C-alpha cells in the first residue's frame, strides 16, 4: 500500500505534470491519457530501479507492464519475487 | 573515485593522435570545399581499429568499454581536423551499438564484422520532414504481419545515407498516437526493392560527411530484419540516443581541445603593441573559459560513459553533456576566430571550418533547446 502511494505520488507530480487533476485510479490508462511518454518512461524506469531495488530489463519493456499503476505494481511484485526479495 | 586512465588508455590516446595527424589531415580544406567523402581515410581509420572499438571480440572487434571508446574518439578528433569524417565514424559506431545490443545472432554475424572493418557503411534513419525534434511522431509506416512487412515513408538529413549499405530505420507499426509499442526498428539493405535516396545534401559545414533524404516505397521487410522486438522502437531509440550523445560529446571535446591548443599557441606568438596578445586579459579570459569548459565537459562525458559501462541509464547525464559540450565547442570556435583576428576569418586558418562544423553539433542528436527540455523533465519540471 505504501509502495502504491509512493508510485502514485511520483506519477502525479513527476510524470503527469498537471494532466491529472482528480484521483489517479489504479486502472487508469497512463498511455492513452499521455501521462507516460517517451521521456516519462525513462524517468519511471529510473524511479522504479532506485526505489524498489529492481532491475528493469529489455524483456520487461512491454506495453502491458506500464499501462496502469496496477500493471506497474504487478511488474514490481513479479520482479521482486524473481529476485527473491 | 579514480580519475586516472590506465596506461593502455594513455598509450592508445597518444597513438591515435599521432595516427590522425600523420594520416588524416592531408587535404581537409580541399575535401571540405569539394564535399566528397574521404573513403581512403575512412579505410585507414578502420585499419587503425577505430570502427571496431565497441564491437565484441567474437565479431572481430576490440570489445572496448565506453570510457575507452570515448577516450579514443576524443583523441581522434583532437588529431583529425576533418570533423565530417569523425562524425561518419561516430555514426557507424552508433549503428554497431544498436545491432550489438538488439540484433539477433544472425544479424550480428552478418553485419558486425563488416561494419567493424569498414567494408560496410551504416546509417540511422529516424528524422522525417515533419518529425524532427518531435521525432516519435514519425509517419514512416511498417505494415503487415510477421510473415512480411511493407515499409513506406521518407526520412531526411541521414548521415552516411548516400554511402550506406545497411540502414537502421525506425517506423510506426501501430495506429495509436503514442510511441509506446507503436514504433519498430528495422534493418534495410541498400539493394532492397523500393528503397531510394536523394542527392547528397549541401551543408554549411561537416561537408565531408554525406547526408541525404531516403525514400521507402513499399519496401519488403522480412522478420529476420526486425531489430529488437516488434513495437520496441521507442526503447531502442532511447537507449541508442544515450550512446550517441556520449560518443558525439567525446568527439566534440577532442575538437574543443584542438581549438584551445591552437589559440594558446597563437596568443603566445602574435605580438601587438610590443607584447604577446595573450598578455591582454580580454583574450586570456576567453582561453580560460575554453579550458574550463573542456575540463567540465570531460567530467560529465566520463560520468556518462562510466554509467553506461555499469549498465545504467544516463538520460540526464547524456543531455547535460551533449548540451554543454556542443554549446561550448561553438563558443570556443567563435572565440578562437576572434583571438586570431583577420587571420582567423581566413579559410587557410581552418577555424572558420571548425566553426561551421560546430554549429551542427547543437542541432543533431537533439537540439540544444530539446536537451534543455529533457533536463527540465528529468528534474520533474
Ligand atoms: C549534420 C546533421 C546530421 C544529422 N544526422 C542525422 C542522422 O544520421 N539520422 C537522423 O535521423 N537525423 C539526423 N539529423 C537530423 C537531426 O536529428 C534533426 O535536424 C534535429 O533533431 C532537429 O530536427 P529538425 O531539423 O526537424 O528541427 P525542428 O524540430 O523543426 O526544430 C526547429 C527549431 O525549433 C526548436 N524546437 C522544436 N521543438 C521545440 C520544443 N518543444 N521546445 C523548444 N524548442 C523547440 C528546435 O530546438 C529548433 O531550434 C541530422 C541533422 C544534421 C544537421
């Protein structure tokens, strides 16, 4: 839950930059809403690697893994489980 | 923290500077005026191993890291006065990096040895007439399924384009407006049916570098020519551009150091009012600024090179370095002309060519304005 809050805060302040006025839902589409663009994804990957001790590889870079907060979260969980964290 | 280069890196630098001065500076002014590609010098650089720096040893390369490669490129552009040739070499290295990072074993086997020996020339085809800074809004399309795609569209300003045997082409594979999953990257050989190019473009500077428009008229592309995964073009672009900015920055720093050296020699020998002109602070200050920018540029260059060698991302550092060093180089060339007075303005001094060449550095690989935008974005603004 705390992880969720940190991620949402980052997406709202650093990535959305005014594009989200109300609540950001776990299933809101980050790509359709243009919250996540080509530079935003680089920032997000850096954020995830630095804050969740995971290494995002080329294999992880699929649309499905980044469409929503929910999908990003499950990517982190999967990576952590695989890394034995 | 260790700021020193290894003995091997120091020797490598010395031998590249010596090689470049001895072999590459013969007809730089004439070649600039004629605008042709110095193929013989390209071959010499290949024989010197400069095209194979980043190629793994199993593909016939030297398998160097980015720190060593940056050091070598700095040395090359310090010794070699033909910035167009250096740019062509950097473009080739960028293509080698992409094929090495994302290519299939078959693609690596087919292209890396040939590219590293200079037998094949490569180009990266990304910019379009309506998609420059906003490059991911590209319209060149790739349609079809895994059984076979058709590539259609046009690109512009492509370095090495007129000579390229193999072209790395970025194209839109989806119908959405985002670049996410919608851009793919392909290899196209020059013999592919439907591929054609425009005449070499006439440029302000970097005239030995060959640039052209490219046209893809339903070019058939098989799955074996897909570079990386389908729809992964944006990530490939993001990674490639970090390498490109590091390599270009290394080359720009070498030129900056050469311009600095030339300016120091001149102010120490030219006398006016009975004293060396360098005794005037208005000139020595310009030189101080060049030296300051050179040293700061090296710090950011080697930080980004080190980050990439650690397998880390260097988006911010690559933009900081590219912006700072390209702008510093342009200012240094202008200042150097001022320091050289009327002589600096003459073609025989060669500084006017360095200035013309340097202007492009603030445009390609993302303009200075775009680097500032990226830096702001990376800072959460
Ligand atoms: C010598 C040379 C070699 C090149 N080699 C290659 C190559 O090998 N492959 C390739 O694909 N491309 C290549 N290019 C193309 C190069 O990458 C583009 O020229 C560059 O990205 C800028 O695009 P543009 O020319 O369309 O300018 P535009 O994008 O039209 O920009 C025009 C001006 O508007 C400014 N601007 C645009 N958007 C913004 C913004 N959001 N905020 C602030 N300012 C903005 C720009 O900074 C610039 O000052 C080369 C260019 C040159 C000059």
